């Protein structure tokens, strides 16, 4: 595991934002600066197995509290269910804040696009840009009005810079139009489901915008294919491991005693990548670390989010224990 400083913390309060999204206020023993886009590591229990989850911070934590919003997912591997079971006063172990989705100030314009619970890191960015007096728009899409968990709070703070749309009302973010309205040299920051990310990539490229001006954070829970079990083979370690539907490849490797390096667990930092030696099936690349060309080459994959469908995969890892 990547070197991380863990510290004790206490869950000060929780509040339901929607039927499946809860706000958590966490009081750490020591606070550290949390620039927009930062995430917090939280130690959780999945059954009887300890694990970690990363959650984006909603603000800077300047008042000494870290705030996160967690959606309980129907296909959760257990992290969100554990978090939703916590009561105020619960003792926690946290790490961070850490940031792989940093906001660059001083640009001529900003476009923020959030899908569902992807609003969490963009909430912090919107507050920071508003405070800095920067020109920006925040487009926030969800299935229903009820699912717009942080819309009321944001509207009270940033006014008409927030625009919301819902599937229920037939709304849809017009990405080409939004990108066309962004000042030359402006940047776009997006967080949401895989389909939104893919559509944004296409629209950004078709607009002739420089690739470095488009920044992503992903859920790491969805891809082009439905989740299914698959087999991973590591010849050098003489291991063959079955990755179940409700665990990641990274989790399966760790459970099998394979030494892995990782940090974000969301397909962003690239620390957990492995080499692909052979493939009988299709790699469902769910990360935002590799470029489209690198994904098409199928030479590596991010074990924390990416999967295989229709077969198995043969890999090599950095573990030299064998």
C-alpha cells in the first residue's frame, strides 16, 4: 500500500440528503489543508475484512471538520453500506486529504459538470471558484429532482452559476454547447458516470480543445460492460485467482497475498497498474488514468477499477515475493 498517514477521527454528525445519500461531518484529531478536488481515505469493514474507501471532500475543511457525502449503491461492494450504518460519535480512522483532481486557478473560464453523486468534488471547486471571483458554470445532472442532493446548498451559495437538469424531466446536458461557451484557454472539470465521461471526451476533442484542459474524476464503479466474475493468472507467482462480481481485481490480488501498491482506488493515480501478458476476453477499462490509445493497446490496466468480461487475463505485477 502507498505510504499514508492515518489518524483517529470522530463522526460528529450525519444527515440524510436524499433517501440514499448521507452527509457525514468528521472531526479529525489534526486538520490539514484540503484544496478543491481532495479526497479523504476512510477505513471501513467489509464483513469482517478491513478495507479502505476514498470520498471526495465537499469543502476546504477550514472550520476543522471534513465533510463527505456517500451514496449507498445497490451494487456496493460494502463500503457505502458500512458508512450508512455509522452513527454520530463513531470512531473512525482516516487518511489524507490527498488530491489527484486538483483545480488550477487563474484560467479565463471554467466549466464544471457533475453527474449524480459526482457533484461531491465539484461542490468544493464551485465554492473555491466563487470565492476567487472566477468565471464559471456548474452543470449538475441527476435522475430526478430528489437526487440533486446538494443543489439547494449550492444555489444558495453560487446563485445562477448552477444549472440543473434531470432525466425525469427529459433534461440533458448539452456538452457541445457548454464547451463552445467556454472561453478560449478555459478548463473543464467533470465527475460522474462512465457514459458522461465518454461523451465529454468526444465533445471536447470535436471542439478542438487541448486535451490537457479537460480533467476527470470517475466513480470507478461502471464501465462499458456489466460486471461479472473473471479469472486472473500470474505465472511468475504460480497463482490463479477468481475475481468475484462484488470485488475489484485489486482486492482479489490483495486477498491472495499479492503485494500491491495503490492509493486512490478510483482509477485516477495509476499506482496499481499491472502488465497484461495475455487475454482471453475483453478488458473493460474503467479508469481515467490511461489515454484512449493506451486502453486500445491493452498493455496495462488499473486493477482498482478495470475488469475483464467473457474470459480471463494473465498479468504480471511488481510483487517480487515469488
